């Protein structure tokens, strides 16, 4: 018996093998655990960070746009919203979900909705209870939209859910007074674009659209799941051209979240957004409003420049649109209305028109410089028409002007004088003079979408592009600003400012600099007496000639009116032009106005229709000159 017990206690080789295998497995597990814990610690920490952290991006407000005297043309206003903090409702959401699930237990199993299908009605019911509290306070009857709520839970759970947006200030005050501080309902304040002058300078200022993907620089967490608050992006005008300057600096925050995706604590890291840089532009809102009021109901453009610097004082285009209708977004109905009226087109820099009789200044300069016109001896007897070969070219005064010299022809806008001396000057010299004044290329103003469709033609152009010969009738038409000639109102205003300085080019700018130096370009190249002859005709035009309806007592000026025709698919429309600069002896402001007739084939004289707009601008300008103390301080461009 003892021998049997002793034999049983002896070592069993098979057990020793088993013990060895167990030990080996334990060692393997220990090593694996050590490997995971020690060597892969960083990897799992990174995975944990990606799983339980979220990043929120908040765009900064845009900078303001000021006029030359510091008045806000584009700013930001507070936008009040009622939001629901969903992280505070996890218990209620779960309770409501369980309640709905229990209600469906009586249904056959095949007819019961899935858990995912019951989530939305549970969430909607809870959100509606809170929205009903708001409805009671504000006297509304708003409803939660289940689809929007589901999208918010699926895509932007970390952000508050907006129940009501763009509240009136009175509603905001009522909610602030009555909502408990600890309520999941909170009033959220953001900023949105505001245009205090409505449609004034709409095409110049431009508008913004929604930016769903704002960017942020030098902020950590690029690899985290990121939620972005909507920002804005310049879509037209200065808002587009200077978008990078006006854009605010984006801020952000990083939060820890629970497995359901709700915030669980204060942000780990946070950076506040910063407002963008301000912009001071050259427009004078007083002059701009005067021009637009005078243009009400018309179609066309008005431009006024500072003769000395080229800064744009007025840039008006009609029809236009109220910029506030773009906030927060433009409706389809409003967009269709703008399209129907032609309001999208900025006629000041995108509309191309024959210059009409305003171009006679270019013809006069070309004739004087070439010797074809003698200021003392060149004259015509105008019978109301001029024969070019066997073709009769009319003067606007069908009864004729009688005898007219250069100054008289400019004063009364006699076509016959310019037919005759335009033919003697020749198309090449007239076209070359027009190019010297910049009529063949864009002005380069700091606005998007300036047209490149301007045209100054000569015989070589016609041969190349139309494969046709140039005829004397083409020269006659060119001499009075018709035919193969297309320019913009801004180009014509630059020509007026250049002529007022005795030079050939003006570089317009929409930006204001308080101490901007005067522009100086190539001189016209006229003898003083020749320049004085043209100026004399323009002064007479303003006092007693075709531009007399713009005359203002106590203000000297020089002007030239014009009428032109433009062919369109709807028919030929008349164009009413007027150019002017003042004071005549010390030019400071240059103006160009072009109006389109609203009905095809109707008479539309520049002296009758455009003069009142020029007069309105001059009156506003003179008032400000006479009352300098009323001017506001100037803000410079910059942050």
C-alpha cells in the first residue's frame, strides 16, 4: 500500500509538460499585455482622444465698410435665436423613448417600428414641449420640424439646436426676462450682415452668401471630428473683392464627449473669434443718395469722381436691389424679381453704350491736335443735315443751327460741325485719341466683373473682324459717338476727370485714403487757347446750352450732353448722356450720367433726362462744400 502511494506521488512527465505549457501561455499573455500597455500606449491614447473629443469651429464677424466720412455702409447687427441644449435633455429623451416603445408593445411584433424609427418622434416630442414654452411667452404657434431635428442629431449633435431664428428685439427682451438661467432653452446671439442704407450703392457694396465650410488656421484638432458654425462669404461687389480683408478670424473649441456624442465638461481648449478688418471706401453716401433718388424709376448709371485723385464719389446703377433681402438668404421670388427688372447688372462698370455727343470732345481734341480744326476759323453752316456721299446724316436739330464755330458747336451739340471735321480728321486719329483717354481697356477699378467688352474701332479693326471696308459714313458716325464704339459710364467719367485736369488718363479707385496724392498722367497736348475753346463751349453748354437744366446758381461748371442709340433684341433704345465737371475754374468733381429709355424707339434727350441727375449730385456736393463743418471724421483703411 505504501508503495502504491509513493508511486502515485512521483512526478508524472505528462503533468510536467502541461505545467510548462500553462506557464508558457501565462508568460505570453503577460508579455502581450506589457507590449500593449507599454509600447502601444501612445497608439491607444490617440484612439481614445479621437473617440472622446470633438472640435467646434466658430467664424468671426466680418469687418465694417465705411464711406469716406466714416459712416457705416455695411455693418453687423445682432441676430437673436432660441436654442435648445440637447446635452441637458439626455434623461428626458431616454424617458420619452422608453414611453413610446412601451406604447408599441401591444402591436404585433411584425408591425412594431424599429428602435431607430422611434428615436425621431421621441426627440420631436421633447423638443416640442420646450418650443411650446417659447410659444406661450411670444404668442406664437411654431412647430418642430422632425426632419431638421433628425439631421441635427445625425450631423451636428454637439451644437445647440435652433428652435427659432432671427427674433425681433422685443421678443429677445421678453425671453431674457422670463427664461430660467438653468433652462436648456437659451437665447443665442450671433451676428449677421446689415446694410443701413438698403439699396444704396448695392452693386458696389455687394452681398454675402452662406459659407458652410469656414477654415481655421493654427488651431489644434485637425484630425478630430469637427462641427462648423456657418460663416459668410463675399459673393458680389466689395464684399467679394475684399473678402479676405473683411473676413473675421475664426475661433474654435475642443470638448470631451460621452459615447452618445454629448458634451461632458468645459472646453479643453478654446479660442475666441475675432472681427475682420474694416474697409473705408471713397463713396460719399450723401452724393450717392442724391443721385439714386434722382434716378428713381429710371434705368441707367451715374458716376462721380474726385478730379484730383480719381476717387469714386458716386457709383450708382438702376434698377438695383435692397441688400438686406440677402440676409440670411435671398428667396427665389426676390431673385426672380431682380432678374426680371435687370437689376443684377452693374451698368456703371458692366453696361456698354455708344458715347453719343459726349464723344465730340474726343473728336474736337483729335481735330485740334491734327490741325483739321482751327479754333478761330473752323465753322459750318448747319441746315439740319450733312451729306456724306449720297447719304444724308441728320443733325438732332432738324431745323439747323445756322453758323457754328467750335465753341458754339459744343454748346449746342451740332452734329454737322463734327461730321465735317471728323471726316477731315480721319477715323485713325479719332480712334487713337479715344485710346489715349482709355476707352479701349477696363479702368481697373477695385470691383469684380468690370466688363472687357468696350470697343474703339478703326478701319483696320473693321477689316480684321468684319472683313468689310471702312466707309466715310463710319467716320461720320464715330465723330458723334455712334457706330463702332462702346464704352462704360465709368470710362466716360474718367475721361471727364482727365479733361478737367488737362490730362489723358484717370485711374479710378473705390478706396479712400485721406492724404492720397493727386494723379498726374500724360497731358492732352493742346495749346492753352485750344483747350480754352473747348472749355468755353462746355461752360456755355452748362449756362445756356443743352446742359442748362443742370445749372445751379453760384456754381460754375462745364458740361456736355449727348443722345445715342443702341440696338437690342427688343429694339433700338435711346440713351441720354450728360457729362460735367465743377467748378469750371478749379475742377474738383467730374460726373457722367447715362440713362436708357424704357420703351424702344422713343425720343430720349440727354439734356432733358440726365440733367436733373447731374444737378442733384452738384447740389449735394455744393451744399457740403458750403457747410464743411457737417462732415464726419475720416476713418482710414485698416483694422
